[in-house]
C-alpha cells in the first residue's frame, strides 16, 4: 500500500489509513481545510473527485443560489452516493468506482446538460458500470431503470432480445414464471413457450 499520509488533494489533507472496505480497499482519514474530518479512497483523491468534506459544494450552492432548483436534490444525492463513504448506497456507486465527472461538480453544468427532466423519471446511467456524465446519463422511468440493472437477465428468441420483464409483458404471463423457467435451465424455446 502506497502511503499518502500528509499529501494534500484540493482542500483535503490525508491524515492516515483507518481500515479497509469489503473489497479490501484502504479508507483514508482526511482533514478538510474547513477543519472537518472526512473519509476517502486514494483513487477519489487522485482523480480530483473529493474536493472537500462537502463544504465546497455548499459554498458553490450558496454563491449560485441553486438550492431551490428542482434538480438540486438529484445532483446532491448523485454526488453523495459516489463520494460519501457514510452514504448507505455508497457501496453500489463510489464503492464500485462510479464517479461524477469533474464538470458536474458544478451544479450549473449539470443543469445545463440535464434540464429539463422528463416528468416522473429519475437519472439513469446508460452503461451501469460507467460514470455520471452527459454522454452516459438520461432520464428514465422506474421500469427502464429496472431493466438496466447489473443483474438484469436478457433472453434472445427469434432475433428479439428483451429482459425478463419485457418478455412477460409481451407474452402476457407473470414475470416470475419466466424467471423460474430460466432459473431451472429450461431451453430458450421452453422459457418462451413453456414445456410441452
């Protein structure tokens, strides 16, 4: 492990390693210029994704007056789950190496790229293993997001590829029925048409 104690990244100075996560990645205790302590991974610091303990974000919002914008909470939650080790969803985002592009650390750039939001939709990464950036994000419905998970199962039959949910809708049968056929290792023909 390379010791980065004492190194400064943006407004954060590394103090010491304080443990490891489930993936055996080192967690570093850091001191922000404002006096607050924060935690980070080395790759976050070196990539410039950890600007501060969070106070910089607050200062920018105060300066630009964007706290009341309807996209503010989406932007804030996106940054938090990618950079805050204490966020309950961090393991599925920042913990997997998902980050927010540098441009989107400024809320104005995020709004310029993603406004307007499709009604009833939430932000979705097209490539589930990719980062949050203009090229990889869209507004998606709950169903579209559900079909874009890492564990989504796709089935191809007669040159048509659909996820299990979409096949269930198409065939007019329960999703669980198709899922259980797939789990029991039925052939593609049997999954779609049932056992003869």
